[in-house]
C-alpha cells in the first residue's frame, strides 16, 4: 500500500469517528431519513475533500479540531450530491462504493429526503465550527455558491446531463473543462479555499491554492472517466462503462484514454509546482495529487 493510502486510511478512521457523533442511533419513525443519511455518509469513501481541507488549513497552522466541523459539513454536502446523482432520474445507479445506493437500500422518496437532509444539516454543522462569526458567514456563502445552480456543482451536473458526444461544439475541450470544473471541481476548490480562509492566507496564497484545486479537479474527473472504461467494477464499487452507452462528453470520448492520461499527468505536474511555494508543508498535498492519477477506485 502506498504511503498516501495509509495516510488517507488513518485520516478516514479519525474523521469517521467524528462524523458518527453527529448521528446518534434512533429508532423513531420520523428519523427514517436520518438513518438513510447516516447509511450513505458512513458507507465508505476516501474522504479526499475533508483531507484536502485539513491539509490546506494545516499549511497555516490551523489545528484539526478547528477544521473538522468545516470538513464534516463539506462531506455531508458531497454525500447529498452522490445520493441524488444515483437516483433513477439522474445516473440511475444501483451501487455506490460496492453497496446498494440509498434509493435501493431504502426507497426513492427516502433517498431524496436523505439528500435534502444532508444538504441542510451541512450548513448547521458548519456553523458549529469554533471560528469567528465573520468566517462562518464567509464559509457559508462560499459553500452555498460552490454547490449552487449558477456557477457551482448543480450547474455542472446540468451540463453533464444535457451535453453529449454527438453535439456539434466548436471547442468541445472548453465545454468539458467547464463542466468538470463545475461538477467535480467546485467541491475540490472549496476545501482549498476554505483552508486558506481558516488560515488567514494572503491573497496570493489563496490564488495559488485555487489554481492548484482547478488542476486536481479536472485531473480527478479525467481519472473517473478513465476508470469508467478501464476500471475493475469490484474495486470501483459502481456500474462501469456507462459513459459510452450514455454518449457522455468527456476527455476520453474526444481524445481517447492515452491522451486523456497525458492531459491528467500534465495537470498534476502543474499542481505540484504550484504548491511548492509552501515548501515541505505541501508534501501531503503533492502525495494526494499523485494519488489522484494512480487511484483504482
């Protein structure tokens, strides 16, 4: 197992213990959606986004206890997006991380409510962070925009749903980059920007981290697209080879696997160069960047 995988495993174990504290066990009928929220949130996951937030904040000496509620709220919001993404009206997936998706483990109505519940709970948890009120306001606004319908994750999902490889775009690469920067990139940019806010980073440091996040965000989605073609379904934990069947527009559909890999490699190389300004403190971010290229799930 690579060093970064061990680091991520140890971080996930610590992070998951904290997450469980937000969901006390309950048998009450009205808490069916809460149980579904817990099911999806605790259903594995690499915790890349919380780790990215923690590592970015650590560049500026922010302790784990301060960044944890901010990272937890992000993971809740991310999980809401996965629950809704798996629904029959969206990607219609039966499995997520090797287990039945929320609407299969429960039912479609409960899954919708569980997603809604995690979305709203995320902002409640964010506002429990032990940070000044003005930072809570700034982070709340930033998270809402990152997940939103104008220039956030929802906008990216719309592009992903309603563009395909048969449409005649004059510059398809720009469409793909824009889609992936929104759909995947916004929730990878947020932890970098949030870590900078928590750490009182300078404008230049924040811009470097935002550019870093853009590069790893696109590379992350490219790797996802490659795994859909080449991945092992048991390792990936969800149905593969769906992008071609759905005629999805992505780097693989336009350039092929090898060219897509080259583009992702170049993006990660640029990302590592960007954070080198932080010296040895950036080593974990560099390890994470390389992991994005080589991950098999």
